[in-house]
C-alpha cells in the first residue's frame, strides 16, 4: 500500500482537509477522498483524522492512502478466536498486541486481514475497516463485534453511536480506588503529546466522556485492584485516561503513568462483556469471555508481593545470629541496630540532631558521639530518652521502608528486618503501618542464658543487663503477640537448623497463599 505524503503550505492554512486533498489528488473525486478520510485512511502529524471538514494548519504533515487502495486489502491467515457468528455479524475475542485495522504505521498483519480470511464476504465492503463498527487499542484484549454485511454495519454503527451497546471491561489498576463510582470528564488530544489523550475542557477540544467502575477484588496490600469498568461513551483511550486521572493508572500502561513490570508488559485491560440488539432481528445478544492468561498471572504476581518478616526478642537472645543465618539462605536482611550505628556516625543525621539539640554534651574530643554518655543520660532521663528515640526511630523506619521497597522490586518472596524494639516502640501499631501486617518472629531464650552470653560477649554485669532488660517487654508478652516463636536455648548449629525450619515455613506459607489467591482469582474470571 502506497501512502501519499503532503506538507501543508502557508497559503493552505485554514483550508478544509477534503478540499486540500481534492486539489492535490485530482484523479479522485472529492467525495471519494472524503470517504477515504472517514474510513481512517488519513493522518495529520501521525494522528488519525476522520473528518473531511478538519481545518488545516501550515506545516502539518498529511498521510493519505488514496481510494484506489480500498480494494487492495488481502486476506491473511492467522489465529482468530470466534465467539459467535451468523450471516450478519461475528463476535471475536481479539488478542492483545493485534492492531484492529490497517493504518500508516501498521498497513498489514491486522485483525481485519485475518477477518477477511475467515469471512471473505467482508471484501464487498469499502474502506480499510470493512465490518469494523468499534475498536480496541492494540494492547487491549477482548470482545469485538464485526458486521458481515453493509446493512448490519450501518445498523450496528448507529447502535454504537446512539449508546445502545453496553460494554464492560476488566482492568487491573494501581492502588485501591473507592468501591464504586463514576467519572465524567471530557477527553481530548493532549496538546503536549501527539500519541496521548487527556482530560481536556470542552472549550479546548475535549469531548464528553463517562466511565463507571466497581471494585471486584484487591490485593491484601491494596497495591493492585481488579475493577469492572463500564463506558457510556467511546473516546480514544477512555478507560486508561479516566483511571489515570483518578490516580489509579492501569498496570503496564506506561503511557498514562502505569508501571510496567515483568508480569505486566501491556496495559492490563480486557473487553469482558458486551450486550446489544441483533441488527437484523433485534434479539438481545450478550457475550462474555475471561481475560487471556497474562492478566490473571499479573494479578497473582502483584498480589503475592513481599512477605515482611520482623525478627525481634530481648537483648542477648540471638536475633542477629538468626538474621545472619537467614541472609545465608538468600533472604534480604536489614538491621535496625546497624542503621542506628550508621545514623550516629560523624556528620550523619542523628549526629547532626544531637549536635544541634545538646551541643557538645554528648560529643567526644574528636567530635564524635559519646555513646556511653548518651546511654547513661537516656537511662536517667525519660525526656531525653523519648526525644532521642522518637527522632532516631523515625529515621530507622524510613530506612526500613526503603529496604522493603527495594526487596520487593528485586522480586524477593520474603525479606527480614531485625528490629529489637519492634513492640516497645509500638511499630506494630503505628499509623503508617503497612496494609499487610508483617510476619513477626520472636527469638526466645532463657534469661540466665542470655545474661551469660552478654557477660561473655559484651562484658555486661548482671545488674546492667537487668537495667537494659527493664526497658523491654517481657519475653512472654512478645511471644503471645508473635506469629512465630523460635527457641534459641542451644548452640549456633542448632540455631542454624531453626533458621532453615523458619525459612521452609515461609516458603510453605507462600505456596498456601498463592494457591488460595489463584482459586479466588479464578472464580472472578467466571462470568457474573
């Protein structure tokens, strides 16, 4: 197919498109050229145009497939999922990645070419879109109605234009929108991008658009939501634009702010249900089909997410050793104590805070933090202790949240954070706690054994150990609130075996959760 290319000169600015074409393609009538434009055979600056009355601007680039090309469409073999057909119409389940009809950027290999191979009668219709009465984006899958006769095409086109066709889609969106709602915001071409649409006031070219949605399911952490979306109008990219405008772009839709991941390489949108009257008999017809495998697979992958594992327990119980064993098994790990140590380094955030707040009171001659002096002050003054802990804990929590995000982005199934004061600092009840509660492991160890270890490794006296112990919850209280209690009353080898047992338990939990989630999702794909 040979496209004609034109650049609008200055003297043609303001001229109608069909008149401009009739002057530059005199071998065809103005009516034939207008029909070619309406058939989708023309673009201006790579954007499709279907109105011959469009006013031109100087410098615009026009691409036209002339009327002679209307009969040059050739049937192409290819997979085509036919849901229903009779003498007048067909309903097909379009695959994602398949362009509906020819255009300058995709003159071959479209759905129309495959339709011609299955329904040769379509060749009797004119234009590059024989039988096409509505469209789906290239990367949107789902149900599409095709008219197999000219009479059916005209009647179906009228039904779509008159909003007599009920269309419902499934979409995987980011975040958790309200349970249900509607949005009526006009949509028009984005003035800053030729390939995008946007919410645009009608006085600037936007056209009325109405979309309604309802939530069918969401992941436990509210990261991913499956919504059923009904459109009452048929604007280009309508669902993608409206959901992005609401702050919930489709997964995989990078054009409108959605995130692409290995599990979501296209916009997660599927034309699920369609209901209309038969163009010849007026009989009500309704069709429904589940999405292709990539959509439930994406929902499952996004919902599984990362299991956040907190390791806690009283001082000297072996938290750090357990954490190191889990790191050796391949799990990402984080240490709150190590982060505090980093924050207390010279010129770091906690150092800056203490220097500003207390001057040189807790500084050595080398202008470093005097940890023993600070610890003693915190023991004797609850005000100092609460002020310092409040500041430092906030910084540690920020660092921990970043750690969780990085572990999730790396695809880890579980990540471990050693947080000695998890309960004492009320992190389990914080307002910013994650939507999914972490899996908390308490390491239990007899008091006498813990004090013996502290004396051997840190030189602590029994009195000093008891003083530090008084800051923390009793071990029994922590154990009652934990998801998992791990006994560390033997040697390092025994603790390594306990770490392996905990790791296996985490894998089992994930497998169980995945099976249950897959079953729930499978039920959702079943037509309602």
